[in-house]
C-alpha cells in the first residue's frame, strides 16, 4: 500500500505532463516489484537517512520510506531540487 504526503502531491502537480505520466508508470511498476531494476531503488543518507529513492526519469526521483509494509512517498523532483 502506498501513501502520498501533501508535499509529494504538490510536487506532482508541478511536474511536466510527460513526467507525471512516467511517474504514474513507475509507481505501477513499484507496486508490482519495488526493486525492479528499472527503478534503480537505493538507500539514501544525510537529510534522507532511512529513506530510499526510485528513478522516475533520468533526472527525476521519488523519495519514500517503508514502515510495516506501507510505503510513504515524501517528495518527487529533479535530483538538484531534492538533494541540492
């Protein structure tokens, strides 16, 4: 089960239409297999210690964490927006 933070939803609304479409595809893939190679799922450190990131496009990422089998998506944006 996935939950989306208010900030994640706000980030989504600002994405270009093509990226929104790709995000939708990636989230469907995530539901089938969170560690599918196309997602490039990896652990994060620093400010996002305990979270993980998946690849949406070459430059866009979605950040989430898992708790008791529930995935909480926090942010989505470009690499510089999220980590800069």
